[in-house]
C-alpha cells in the first residue's frame, strides 16, 4: 500500500521564499500550483494591468479553480505544493480541510522573514516584474499593509518553520510518509 499524497501549504509574505522552496519541491516530484502565476496569466500585472483594489475580487475565482485542480491532483495520487501565502488561520484551515477530505496529508510550512529581508527581495523582484509572473510590483507601503494582515501560525497550528534548508522540509515529508515523528 502506497503512502497517501502530501500537500505542502506555504505560510509567508511576498519575498519570504515560497516560490524558491516550491520549485525545489517541484524538482522532487511535487506538482506546484501558483495562484500568482494564474492571476498573471488571466489578468496581467497587479497594479499595472488592473487596479490594486481589484486584486481580491479577481483572485477569488482563480483560487476556486486552483482548489479544484489541487484536489483532482491529490485524488490522482500526486503530491502538491501550494505556492501561496495563506496569511490567516482561517485560510489555512480551509485548505487543510479540503486536503484531508480526500485522504491526503497537509504540511504547513512557515517561511518567516524580517521586514528588511522581505523589502530587499521585493525591490529586486520589482526590477524584474515584466519577466516573472511572481514579481508583482509592490511598494514598501504595500508590504507594511500586508504585514498588518498576516498572522503567522502559532502552537495551535502544527507547522514546520522553514530555515532556508529545503532538505529539512523533504525530510519532514519523508518522515510523515513513513509514520515517524520529527
């Protein structure tokens, strides 16, 4: 009997390293699902091709469609990484419940970073915004506003804190599949 598929749920602000980690997991056989990339494909650049105030309204159907894709992949036995920030406990609970409902195992991975690190990374991404779907044009004011709406997981939400070493996430996933505790 094979292990159930796994789903990595990322928790982090823009610039925290979610896509970098998700691409590593993709290289290890995970299907990477990215709402940012689908938003870019459907609507263009945030703040350039559509007004900033429309983001959440435009994102809702994208998230609904990608949730359907994610569940279908898990039902086929594929492991998935959701390359998305999941800023609130309610969002994380909603995704975890969907995943568990199809018999898959979610792993919440929190990618902490200081304001200085996030802003530094976002400035570099802003320079590459036309070439990278994940490089939406953000201002420092956006980052400050986002930080005020971000709730890191606490002890009530089992999670792995990402320390910049993808091999530790892979080890946690392997241990979960074997039934071992990390």
